[in-house]
C-alpha cells in the first residue's frame, strides 16, 4: 500500500450566518490508506468540516475559508475551495465521496437502491446501463448485500443495510478519499462492528484514505491511525491514536475519555428492590405485524423501584416490548399486568384516567416534540389533557420541572429546533415526568448523543429515579450504558428474552448471544495497549 499524500487541509474556517464560527483553523494531512478520526461533542465542528471537504456548504450563506488541497498523480494540485462548481462536480465521486449519518434521509425513498447506485455511477463515468448494472451488482456484493436486492427500496432494508448501500454507492466510483460522517450512530454494537470492519477492509483493498467523523471515541479508536479532537470549532489535541487515547494531554480530551461508558467501571452502590414486589409482569407476550413475529412469548418481570435494562440488536423486539409495557401497542396474545391488573382491561375512561401512570421517553425528541409549540407548552400539555386549566400554574410546574432536569426557565420560551439534542432529550424527560408516573420506559434515549451529554442524561435519570420513586425500563443497544444505569439486564434476540441477569454480572453472561454482543463492543484498553 502506498502512503502518498492525497489531501492537505490548511487553516480551514467555516462561518455560519450570525456570524457563528463552526470551525476555526483546522489543518491536517491525509495520506493514501490512512484513517484520520475527527472526534468531539455536538457543536464541535466535526460535521461542518466533513461537509466543507466536499464543498457541500456551497449555495448557502455559510462562508468557507482556507485551503482544501487535493493531490493528484500527474496533475496539478487542486484547491477544492477555489475550484468552480463544474470542476468540483467532476471531483466528487471519483476523488472524494461521503457517507452520511442518516442513510434513510440520504437515499431517495421512491427509487430502488440499485437504480440510485447505477445513476451515480453513470453520471460520473458515462457508462452504459448494462455496465452500470454490472458495477452495482459488484459493489453490493462487496458490502455484503445480495445483488438481487438491488430492486428493493430503502425502507425494505434495516438501518445497517441502508448504511451498506450508501457505502456501496460511494465505493462504485473507487474514491481516493472517503469521508464518513457518524456512519455508526444509533446502530447496535454488532452492526456497528460489521460497518467498521467493512470500512477497514475497503481501505486495505483499495488504498483509499478515510476521514472518520464520530462523537464515539471507542469507534474512532478502533480504526483511526491519527485522531484530531475538536472543541467549539478548534483542534485542541491531535496525535497517534494509541498515544492520544492512552496518554491524553488536554483536559478536554481527558474529560471526553472519562465520559466514555466502560464495561469494567465500578457500579454505584444501591439497595436492590425486593424481588417479590413486582410492578409490571408479562406472560407469553406476543406481538405480530402481519407475518412478522416481533415478540414471541416474552415472560418478564419489572420490580417496583428498579431500572431494568433491555438490550439487543435491531429487530430484536426491544422497542415493541417497551411500547407494549405502556399500552402503546396491544399484544396479539399474552398479557401485560401492571400493579396486578391486566392492561387490556383498561378501556375508555379508565384508560384515560390511568394513562398518566405509564409514560415513555422516545429515542428522537426532535420528532416527539411538536416543532410549532414552545418547549414550556409541550411539557405542560399532559397536565392540560388531564384537566389542568390554570395556565399560570401549568407554566410554573413546567418551568420548575425543566429546571429540575437541568434547563433554564428561558428554555420554556424556545422551540425544539432552538435546543441542542441533549437539551431536547431533557425536555422530553420533563414532559414524561410532569404527571408523576409510576413507570417510565426510555427507548434509546441517549443513542444519538455525544458521550459527555450521554453521561449527563444517564446521571440525571439515576437521580430522578430516586427523587420521583420511579420504575424505569431502559432500552438501548450500548451495553456499557445499560450496565451503568440498570439493576438487572434483559437480553433480547429475535423477539425473545434469552437471558436476564444482574447488571454486575453482565460481563459474565451464560448465553452465547450475550457473549457475542460483548465481543462486538469497541474497547479503548485494546487500542491503548496496541
């Protein structure tokens, strides 16, 4: 493999209208076959840098300054920031390609995935339809997708497979530099491991350079040769991966690493809830969606006052179970008993009267909060639904709870888009708690948050559990996060609970599937030891 210089970035600056400086003076060099990790929290400038490398800020009011120098064999060095639009379009694809964070929004939902890959290939190469179909089949096969599925639409693929489709689309043109912007966010650990392994194999096979953007230090650490740590638009530390993660020098890097959940971290001491004090119990719980069995006879107990973690891959039935526990999904068969009563018996007025006892915090607060309503109004809305009429009192309760979850009173008068991801999740937690429920199901509440915000939200949930005497069901794909917040952990696979064990025993499972999940978790100690 050669190590010729392919990309040099000099003093890159990105300024949004306002003005807001998203990136302030980023510089780096990238050689063929090298992997550079860009790490930082939300708002650090990672994605701004990724978009700037491909000139994707063009056509907006964002100003990009500095040099993005593409080195090409037997051709002059091209400054992408100074290149014309037509010249830049010829570079995108064959020279630089990008894999975006959310494949479902990057793929056209109305076109078959094979047609989308073939169209991009023909646009840049002038290939015939037959040649494009052949190349599409080749790259789909290379990323582990049956070429026959080229005729399927994006919604017919899982999240991990859609990400593979995007990688195949980028790979079709054999780019010299691939920019991957949060390519594994919200994917479960086994699919994440598959995607990272695929990117590494492609790098070794083709010699392409890779810019890996992520808030997950563990993900970057397992693949990158060098890491640049960004904070508020500035590079605060850079260096070889093993050195930087093993002996970080900057306080911010040290704080990032401390926030990474670890499977070997000591657990907080807490008195275990009584085993015979059961708040929720399922028996033979089954949920079918047409011919698909989402849950297959689940028997589970949730003790009063405990946090039960639920883990498993995508499609394991975690979210369906969570929705069934709060009566958002009726079972096909079997029962869910809450405080000794069958939830199916709650109908009409009884259901409306007792709905406040069961609440849910959804994975994506952006879609669960009304974008046209102020945060304070959204948090107070459950009180209105249950008869609250004194607007001054409703607002006071909403503001008090917003402050309790770590937001300022001023946030009550903002819209969801004016808050960060972590702030929106805090508002969603406040809305779930305002009715003082007995059971709260948290469905992937931290999967898309950076590690420090994730740690803050997990710590907040621990505090609120004690203060509000809550029983929590915490659903997630990150085993270390689940272990840190839970008393017990239920492991799900293909609609069944294969193992339930104490959180402290999670690293010593009995079931082979749980062991496979643990083996797929990125480990910082392995990186620093190397």
